[in-house]
C-alpha cells in the first residue's frame, strides 16, 4: 500500500537561509498534518490542512508557512532559519471524513541548521 | 502536556511482558498507539474508538478508558525488535477538523 512520502530525507542549511519540505499524502487522504520533533521530544503539532484549506494551527513560528496544493501534496516553507529549527519534521495524512482514520506518518525530513 | 505517559523509560528482559500507561484530564474521541524507531516516522500500532474498547494486534493489547481520558498498551512476550519509543496520541474532533496530540513517550529497551 502507498504510504506518505516526504522529501528530502535530509537537509542541511545555514542560519538565515530558507528551506522547503514536501509531503505527498496517501492517495485519497484529504488532510495533511505537519509535526516538528526535537531530540528526545514528542512530536509537536505545527499546522494542518483539510481539502487544501488550513484547518488548524499549532505552535508554528511566523517564519514558517505551509500550503496544500490541488493534488493534495503539501509544502512547509521555513525562512530565516535558526539553530533551534534543527529537528525532524514529519508529515502525516488521514481521511477526515472517515470516522476511523488515524494518522499515517511519513519517514520525516531531518533538518540541520548550522 | 495534554497526555502523560508512564513509565518514561522501561528496560526489560526478552520474553517479559510490559504495560505502558497514557493519562489525560481531557476527553478524546479516539486514541492511538504508535511506535517510533530512531530517525523514522511513528508507525501506527493500535487505534481505539469506543469507550472501554479492548483491541489486540498480535502480541499487543490496548484498551481505551471508559471515560475516554486514559489508555494502556500491553506487550506480551517481548522481543528485541520491540525496542523504540511508544507514543499514545489522542484525537479531538473540532469544528475545523481533526487534531491529534501526542503523549510524552515511553522509551523501551529489550535485553536479549
């Protein structure tokens, strides 16, 4: 079965640079979630999109933005990168219309800011 | 933190059974258990949707509390490949969609 695809797998950026992370949800899933996970931390919710519209916002910095496109893939744009942005970034998808639809995660993008 | 897990760390001998607990003061519409290996995404183990629901997946058994505020995950006859961090995640259904919040995690070590 197709899973959530994230790219790139690893990304190294310098301070004040920008980064773009991509996520391709499971086919027919209509909701995408972005999470940030620091070392030894649980995943922290950043933002979610339902049917290409932002549905919920968590602890996402103003320097970050995201969108979901017509083909349901999503991109997380991160500007003015700081050392503290180094983390694993996960995308997850679900089918909001279905009651029994848990999160399905991609393998993440490891962002290192130097 | 909406969801507290215990214990935070667990080290057991291969073949032993273990139980991880997930507690909250909030009510959730569903609760899931995930396992995460280093550098990988969380993988869904069990999803619970009804109050009091008891569900098994092989050597894993989980139950959703009757108040929808707590859950436990039991792993029987542990094996070395069970190592990882176990997270519970609670789902809220709001006017704008679904929200999922993760527990604090339990790091499991299995000694061969």
